[in-house]
C-alpha cells in the first residue's frame, strides 16, 4: 500500500531546528509553521521565519498554493541538510494558516507532546 | 453497553493507530469486528488533520491519508452507492442522495486541506482505517489546535475513566 509509506510530519517550531536538536536529521518528515519572508518564482525557494529563525522551503512540488509575502504558512515535507548544516524542507504539502494563534499553537504543542509521551510510557509500563 | 462504544471518539492518530483489534468469533474470518482503547470498545472516530495523499480508484472509492502530526490515518470513502448490492434494497432516491454527498466529499478532499473526518473504525489487511461517513473542510486555522485540546481533555476526563466510575 503506497500511502502507508508516507510518514507523518512531526510538529516542530523553527526554534526546534537547531543543528543540536533531535529533529535536525537528514530526511526526517516535519511540519513547520512560519511567516513567508521571501519567495523566488525562478527557484521556487521560499523563506519562512518565526521569532527571527529562518528556514528554507523548496516549494517546487506544490500546486495550487498562492504564496503571499507576510502570510503564515504551514508546510509538511522532508528535511534536507547540506554540508554546511544549512537545512531546506522539501515540501510536499503546504497551506495558508493566516489567523492561526501562534502562541496557542506552541503552548498546545507542548501539551500534545506531553500527552503523547505519557501515553507511550503507560503502554510500555 | 459502554457509553463510548457508539459515539464518535476524538482520537489523535497515534492513539487511533494503537487501538487493539479483536477478530470475530469465526477463526476463518479475516474481518476483525471489535476495536478497543485501553479495554473499552470503540467503533466510531472523529479526526482532524491535513490531507497528505489522495488516490481515486475509478468511481469505486477514494483512499486518502490524514496527517495530524502524530501519525497518518488511512481513510476510505466509498463512491459505489449506485452499483453496490449493499444499497440495492434501499429507496433509490435516498441512495442517489448518499452518492451525491459522497461525491461532494471526495471533491472536497484535496491535498493540503485541513479536514475533519468522521466514520467507522475498520481494518483492511491488518491496518486500521476509517470508513468515512462525513467530511468537513475546516477554514479556521485554529480548528486543529482545538481538536488536539479536545482529544487530550476527553482522554483524561472520559475515555481513560472506567465506565463504572462515571456518575
């Protein structure tokens, strides 16, 4: 079944993507959220930011997504890390999430991680 | 009967994918009939997440994946109402209406949309999936966050509580 090979995009904030982070791995599937700062039609490379942290997004595989500077987007895809430790997310899905409450998002994400970790600990206990 | 057995339980994908399956009484049947979460039977689910794959199989069904960040849930939306013997004894105008609704749901399910999906919990070749009865495309970017909080609260206040402890 082809679709079962698609991995879920782990929910991360851009602050989680430092080279020392466990999420900073070649090929890992992630879901990132940030404000669109730059976009080049020629290269299809977009830059999103969150609290001054930037991430390059390769949008060449996305269709039907209008990219507007200043809007907030969420992308799901795989992380590609180059030799100089510069990371690019190869996006396979993107959507406009203007109106999202980013503070609620990051607080809820902490609760979600704790809930998931507790669930796994109980299962293993 | 357990109170959560016939309600649409709100589960995150990792929780849904760890449901236990009990096969039907016949040892020859490969069709599992009962699903349990921490020992409590469940049969219906509601999930919210991003559509990350869609595959239309002729006019028979649409297979798609919902990614909620904790896992991917396979969903199947049947589109064969007009040819299926299952519906042949029902009122033809009702069946036409069901077919129209399913076709509309299938056209709503596009890559990248945030979808709220309700349906029956089923299994196909040992993999858990949702046989879809209802799809709602969420326009509010915060709908997914509120769904996470619902799932967390319901798990601790309701689903994890043994039925006899509920007043």
